């Protein structure tokens, strides 16, 4: 297995009503690489977004959902989600500013 670099850790932000409401408390939600741990996620956020300081990281593994197409049954891909809490003196993440 190849080493995971910090720019490979964060895949994309999660845009839902709940995640948008949590942004007022400086909590941001991302889909992350399935093999990334909390230390890698913290390092990636602090390196990718200037001026941010991570207070805590919560992660969860999401199993794929069962889907049917006619008689064929399959599963969607597994995902890993991370909720990143920033410190009070930390800057906001600019990705979410236009939403």
C-alpha cells in the first residue's frame, strides 16, 4: 500500500442541512480516505486551509447501501466521514463561504 499524502486524505465536503447548521459552531464535515486516521485528517485540514487550527476530529465508517436494479442486488461503496471541530481563534474554511 502506498503512503497517503495530506492532499489525498480529504476527498470532498459534505453539504447537507445538518452539516451547514454545524458550521456556525465551526464544525466542518468531509468525506475522507477510508485508510486515513484522525491524526492524518487533522494534519491535512491544517495544511490545506491556511490559518485553521483543529481542536478535535470525529470519524465514522459508513457501510454501503443495498440497491436493486431488477433482480440484480448490489451495494454502493463504503465511505468514511470526518467531522472537524476548529478552535475559537481559528479562521473559517473558505470552501463553505459562498454557500
